């Protein structure tokens, strides 16, 4: 495999990001995204580029001046289990710290990946910015099966990313 490059998406990447997200909707873990919305917010995405092919993406979406969210995290089926999702989340975490956010959030059906990235499961009410921005208009509001996840980005809450340790 050619070494993957993690980079900021451009508007020219929007069709590939849209195709990647749309191709994985059947897994039931992603919300559909409108291509025009992806074009508008392309610079908030990081993508994994392997030999000119977008194989993974994730968005750093501001919810308020203090809170940002990881959205539309998806890795192509053929590139899973090689650490791309962790690299993307690590890059979003770095960018969130650099931008001055205090908290990085995520909403997910399967919390295991985010727990390995040091996120904690919290009640949805602990992320009122998400509720006000997205949840109130959602048809599943108050019946949501997603886990609210947060990661503190302040000095007191910063920890090193989780590391895989070989067990002998």
C-alpha cells in the first residue's frame, strides 16, 4: 500500500467525500450528507489520500466557541484496520486544540473506537451545543440510540492517545 497522506480537504474533494459517505450509509452509522453542504464545509474535513484516492474522511465541526464535533468519520472498507480512523481523529484533535476548543465531541452507535481514543461516554444533555445545533430537528430526538462522547482538550483533561500494547 502506498503511504497514506492526511491532509485538509478542498472543494475538489467534495465529490469523493460524498461518494465515500454515501457508499457507507447502509452500515447505519453515518448520517447522509448533501454534496452542497460538503462543498461548503470542505475545509473542515481531513482526508486520507492514497495515490490520489480519498480512502477516509472526517470533519471537525464547530458546535460553539468551546465545543467541536467529529462528524462523518468513515474509512473505505478496503482500508480498514490499519489505523486510518485513529490518525484522522488524532489530526482533528490537534486542530481542535490549535483552534482553542475546550471539548471535542462525537456521537456514535458504537462507542468502542472513541473510548480507545480516550473519549468518555456522557449523557446527551452534557453536550447542549449538539442538541441545539442538530438533535432538536432530528426525527429521532429523544429516541436516539447514539452514544454522546466527549474528550476534554484542556490541560487538566489532556492525556496521551491510547496505545496498542502487545500482550505476551
